[in-house]
C-alpha cells in the first residue's frame, strides 16, 4: 500500500538531496579508509560529565515518570529568563514549550502557524531539513534566494514579492550553512514584511550562543513582533547536547497553550530527567556555552588566516555558527562535483553548497568540527586542491 | 494572531475533555488534602536502577551525539526480534522505526497513512488523546462505538458502516480504558474490514505485555495484514519507563523508510543513550516486564474478589492493562457526576467513563496504580459509596 502523499514527498523522487558525499564518506570510513570528516554539525566534544551527572541524579531521585507535557516548570522558567535578557521582552514560563529537540520545535511551530496547503516561506541557502519538513506538513514551500552577492542576506524586494498570500516565514540567524548573522537592518526588513503581509515569523536561533562578530538579535525584540514570532532554540549546539534532544518554542502565551495541546497528542512531553539536566546546564551561565563554542571561534580565526594565502577562494567570513561557506566557482566545478573530487583525491569530506539550496551553488560548506591541527591541515589541502583546479 | 485551525481545535472549545476530576484532585493534593489518586496510568514504581545504570554507562561512554535517525541498530533489531516471536511474521530492523514514545509513534503512523481531510476511524471507548491527535493531523475523526453490552468489542456491522471511504482504522488491544483484549474472532472481523475497504490498520499495542486472561494477538500476524498494518509499541508500560519516551512503529520496509524521512524532519531521531538503556532492558527478557506487571495482575484479582460483594456494580473483568472499568449506572449518576461526588465525599479520584467516549458513559475507570492495601481500601469505599447511591 502506498503511504500518504505528504510523507511520500518529503524527499522527492529523483531529486538529489545532496547527502551523496556524506554517505560515500561514511562508507569509505567503514571500509577502513582515513577520511577527514567535515560534513555535519556535530561537535568534536561530548556532553560535559557534570551535565550527565545532573541527569543521572534526577533519574535516581525518581524522576522517571511522565514530565508535565509543556515541560518542567524549572526548565521553562530558566529558558524564559535567558530569552528575556536577550530580547528585552517580558517572557515567562507560559511563553515556553519544551520539545524533543529544535527540529521538533520547528515542526510544531509550523503546525501551529499554517494550515494544510498554506504557502510557507524560507530563505535559501537553508538548513537541509527545511523544505522536506514543510512538505511533510502538507505546506507549499517557497524559497527566497539570499544571494552570495548580497552576502547571503535576503533583500526587501525578494521578501515582499514572495510574501503575498503566505502564512509564515522561516529564518535562521546565525545561519547554517552560511555563518551569516542578520543585523538590525535585515531584521527590520523581515519584520516589516511580516507585519505588512500578516505572516508568522518562525526564527531558528539554535546558534544564538555562537556569534563571532556583530551580535545576535532576536526578531521577537522588534516592535509588533512578539505577537507573531515563534522562536526556536535548543541545547544541542550551545551545550554539546545534540543527543539529548532538548529544544523549545518561545511565543505568545495563547499559542504556547495550544502547542501544549499539540504536544499532548504528538509526543506526550519530553524526558523529565534530561530536562533537569538541561536546567542544570543553563544555570551554569555563559561559561558553559563559551567553553563549547571556543573551538569554533579559534578555528574560524585559523581558517581566515589560511584563506588569505589562497586568493582564488572567496569566503564571506562567518559571523556565527560552526561552518565556513567557501566559494569554489573559480575551479569551474559546482559544489557537488568539487566535493566528490575532493573526497576522492584528498580524502576530505565536505558538504556541497547545492545541498543547502540553489543560492549556495558553486560553494561548499566546511564544518569546523575536528581538532585545530587536523582542521588546519585539511583546510590547507582543500584550498591547495581548489587553487590547482582554478589555475588549470 | 490566531494559530492554525488544526491546532486550535485539538481540544474543542466548550467541550469538556473529562479531565476536570483529575485537575480537581491535583488541586486538593496540592492543598494538603489526602486523596487516593486512581486516575492516570502511571506505575507506582520507578524505572529499575539497572536500566538507569545502562543509560548512564552509555552516556559516559560518549554516546551523547546524534543517534541514527530511525533508531540505533541494536534497539531496532531486538524490537524486531520480539515482534517476530509474537507475530510469527518475518520482521527485521528495517521494519522498525524508533520514536520518542508511543504517542509520537501514533502521530507518525497516521501522518504516513492519511492525507489532510481523510476520514480516520477509531474505536470508542478510546484513549483520551486519539480524537485530538486526529484533529491535529487535519483528519476527519469518526468514532465506532464498541458498546458495553457487546463487552466493549467492535462489531462487523458498525465497522463496515463506518469504513466506506475511510483511510485508516486505529485499534487498541489490550484496551485502555476497558481492559478488553481482542480475540481472534474480533481481529478477523477487523482485518476483513481493512482488506475490503483498503484501510491502513494502526494498532496501539502498548499494553501487550499485560494480559491476564486470553493472549495478545497482533493483527500483523493475520493473512494479508502485514502490508497494511502499522504496529505501535513502547517501553512505557511494559518496563515502567514512561518518562524515558521510547516507542516504535513496526510496518512494511518501504513505509518505515518514509517514516525515517519524516523523523529526519520532525524530530531528528531519539536520544541514543536512552535507546541503549531500552535495548538493555529488552535483553533482560520476560522477567523484566513480568515483575513490572505483577502488581496489576495481583490487584485485578483483589478487585474481582471485592466486586463479588457488591452486585449492583457491574464489571467486565479486565483481560489486560492496568485499569478496571466499572459500570455505575445503577447509581443513577453518569460517570462524571459520580466521579465528582466520589472525590468530594470519599477523597478518591477516578476517571469518568465519558472522558473515553460516549460508549463509556455511565462508567468509571479505576487505575490499579497504588499499593495493594490502599487499593483494596479505596475500591471497597468506592463500591460502598456506589451501592449506597444505588439503594436510595
């Protein structure tokens, strides 16, 4: 029997989803080949032992039953307090729903914002799950190109052209894959578009703690935006807790109440002892996430030094997150062909830009997720490879 | 701004969702009153220490990153092996998707089976989240009454009348709230209906390890049914791991592959170190879940003995699960009025039958989830209260 249309087309037939290089690298590693893996956004460190101990303490103390469906009071409160400090907008536990990770938060936020067949906007380049997620929700996904020539920032004309009749707009700053952090000006344009066209703004801010230049601004802080913004955050990137699957949606109280109804029927809440561990981790304050993000800031500096020596490779210096987006169009190859050749000839795995949308074509994304010396070595080899191709 | 229609109507405005007694009991307990709580299906024991140790071992060993999206190979394999033993149908890891709990599994299974606005069938009495879940998925929920006079088993005529034009049928055996376990005959009728009307059968089997008379039969074992059955299971009830949020869907390989695409965009997989704990727990074999279910079997015996002395209260002896469904129509009250009066006058909290659908009106559900002596005392008090009312 055929499954539903909505689930059949999450990954459309015949469309490359850009994970070929990733899969090939995995196979090569499984065969015992030595491959430097710079594809996915997984830290090269583990969750800190004291956070795991906090989890075990909670479980041993008997918190092994159902947790309150919208999240534990303690975790909701500290997430609200952190956001309030950042947004300077009153935020309480009632504005927060805890979810099993940020992907679940994005899914729930869109379910709350859009009915089936609604037009849902997102910015290209995008995180790879976005269009498939919108299709799974029976939405009509429409990409808005943020061109490399615009520094990967969306412009007002493109936003307004697409916004007519749409229900929602999904943004992601600090951005994966580009490393761009939207400034006040870009966010004002986005907010204008949302207010004018009565859109929900769904803001994926999972890299909020990893900003290397400029500062993170949440659009919920802009005038008239807290009523229409659903902010998605997570413990994954900030605290190296990817495997713990803890995220959240922050939004208007009435929407969070409805999202709590949704949580009752879609997951019946999130693991309580992991929420206790997340609460512990957030109480550690900024030192906890600074230590997690420090390697990426360090490697970013290393990378920008190395790239100075290879003028044929353009880079927009990443302002945040854990990736480099490199323009390899001078090689004459597209991102996918380059990534395949690089894997084959230099045993280095990176993501083709095309995996993140048409606007990232001719680019590759390099995750800064191996230790500094190996990272430098890999990046030099990559740049040397690209320069040789470009010089042919 | 208003949220989407689909999320607005999960709990319809003005419709009592039957949780009033539960909420009132919580308030009374918070005020320091002594209330015997027999409402929800939460064990009176915690997750076993050795299972928690297995979790901590996995986390300490560094399994704190993303787990494979469809589930760890080890957990998928042992879930498949257990199901194969029960169903006598070939089942491998590729037939299993791990989900963050059974509720998430039910949600995903319906998303896979039905497009927006499809007619989705379920049996009344039902587990309370069912109709709201179907509404959240933009489905058209249609209840099929399984009458008390039919021993709460659905009959062929009702099934066939409803099946015309439907996309799916959701069943739950062993049943919450009624304790009924569907026998071969009922399951054959259900399977006939599904084959004839080309329906997906979604079978919620979370109480499969708690059967006190007869035996659990999974409909996936019936001819022509493995192609159209999505079986939902979980660690919650069998291993007292409600808070760990581990469940699964078992189905055809091609559907599980699509459900894995859905998992990528809806939750990005499930906590790996908890999956390792679940795998450990399943490797313990039947002793682990027999010790968890033994108290319910014991209290069921106690209850049937006590009920003999109160002939004005009818009970269909529960064949499985952790509840008693008592017919209190002789009191002249409906379930909600009775439950409210019982809470007020005897400080005992039970669920009104109406919370589980019209077919359970005039009944109450008693969770057998407090220790034996207290349970006996509470049940005697309840029966005495009902008999007094009935004798007036």
